[in-house]
C-alpha cells in the first residue's frame, strides 16, 4: 500500500489546530474548529441535552441493538423537525427515513443510494466552494462530482446569476447538492426570493435535489426559518433527498446522530425505498449508535425539554451573530477603509473574510491568529475577550 497524501495540512481545521497547539503566545486565537464554543472559548454541552441524558441514564434503559434504520422515535422526530409537522409528504407517509452516522453518514448513504438507483446521470453537482468532505464522500460512493458557481470573490457574496446559469446548463436530470442553510465554508445563503428562483432552475433542468442540512436552527436561531429552502422545494413539487445532522444544533458532535431521508412519489414507493436502504446499510455498519439518538429523541419530543432546547439553539445563534457585529464594529472603529459588512450579512458558524492566503499566513506568524488558508474564520472561536485583539490583528494585515 503506498503512503497517501497527508490528510493533515495547514489548510484544514486539523492542520491549523496542530500549529495552534505548538504556538506559545499567551493570547493566541484559534478560528478553525467547526464546533461551537461559549464566550469563554470552551466546548458547550447544552443543558437540555444533559438533562435528557441524565433522565434516561437513571431510568435503566438497556443497550440492545437498534433496528437497521435506528431509533424509531428519533427518526420520526428528526423528519418532523426538518419537513415541518404539517408537511404533506410526511402526513401522507411518503418519506422514507433512516438514522445515520451523523450528517456525514447521511450523505454517504445518499451517495450509495443514488449510485445504485438514480435513473439519470450519476453526477452530483456541488457548489464552489463547498464543505471540504463533499467531493470525497460522493466520489467514494461511486458518483461523478461536478461543480456549480456559488461564491463571488469580488463581492464576497453569492454569485446568484452564475449559480442559476450553471444549474440550468448542466445535463438534464443531474443531481444538485444544496446547503439548506448556513453554507459552509462561506456563510453566504440565498435569500428567500433567490431560493424560489433556484427551485425553478432545478425544476427546469429536471434535476434531483439533495439537501445537506447540517445547521438547522444554528443559522437564524429558528429551526423553521432555517428549513425554508427544503420546504419551499417541496411546495414547488420537488422530491428532495435530505441529510440531517444534530452535531451542531444539539452539540452532539461525537455522538454521531443524524438522519437520511428521501421524499417518495407515494407510500408504496416509500416502502420500496425503505427496503433498499436497509439492504444498503446492513453490510456497511449493521445499525447505528443509540446513545445520541436517544438524547435527540428526548429533546425533540419532551415538550419542556424541546422548548428549553429551542432557547439554547437561539442562544448559540445569537452569540455568533453578536460576535460578527463586534468584529465588524471593532474593525470600523480602528479606521479600516475596507467594507466589512459581509461579516454580518453572512450567517452561521463561518465567515468568509476575503483575506488572501498571504494575509492568513501573516496573521498566524505575526499575530498568532489561526484560520484556514481560504480566509474562513469560525465565528464560534470569537469571544468578548478576544474580539478586540482579533480586529487589531486583521486590521494590521489588511491595512
Ligand atoms: N455538511 C456540512 C456542510 C458540514 O459543515 C458538516 C460538518 N462540518 C457536515 C455535513 C457533517 O457533519 P457531521 O458528520 O459531524 O454531522
């Protein structure tokens, strides 16, 4: 077996974490990790999650295997959260769903499912740029991976025209992957009106849409608002495929709680898809882990805990929004001539600063501030305590 290329390099989160660890600066700042941090920069276990966990740890539940498709209550509650309680396909029983090994696992099941059953061109188009793992997941699933335009570096905004043009011109019946909300890495989401246009373009192309929803609730603090795109596409007659993750919105990162679902033509087709998903999953990992799914199910279905959780999700989203505002404000106060408004117009965990790779390198070398080479910062790494020093460092490297 030949040695593979390094999976840890200075343009990945893991790579910069290594460099950060080795730095002895007392006020070093790490803006790489794709995980939420509190205002003290510490990992955050949601109190609602802790309460749910204690509740069932003390109730003496067994550790038997789940079904191939996972913890049934979890899967039911997860799909309700995404599609909405009054969703037509949910009510008519035409959504096939299974628990997955978090969002990554859902994408991987989706890739394998499409590779085996998708009748059209087995090519999936992802945005430029996209989450770094998307390409590898779909290639390993045996799909071809193409790109559509998404980010406009001149405006540090959405290349809406380019995106729609590309969706319209790729071969008919392709698969189009869309980030449902809080696009990673750019933090740039289409507006509601733009989503409607994108839905039309996907329809015109007779494409299959695949939503990756890794941040429901995390973008705006409202789980329904963040599901707008998915629900709009369904209203427009699409039959989406969906990958859900509870890593960010419940802070269940290492528990690997996620769900994969397919909106089918009918309850009959759903039964067929159910059977095929079981055939796909069984030889991959037999059945998924139960702990995180049980926690998520309790948080989603216990009314008091659910209310508490929604408040905590909003709390996380609001802290991120506040840190964006503080960073922009500090940069402006320093007299920066640049337009930093994109910091607050972007959404979710990440901000695309527009910093060049050279500026990113100087930030690390001279200021001990670490972010990925593409200029993406994890806003979760900003705190009331470090935002001023961060703004000063960015100001110094950008002039
Ligand atoms: N999709 C996107 C866009 C993501 O950013 C992530 C996490 N970084 C995932 C999927 C999957 O995460 P997980 O497997 O931890 O749920």
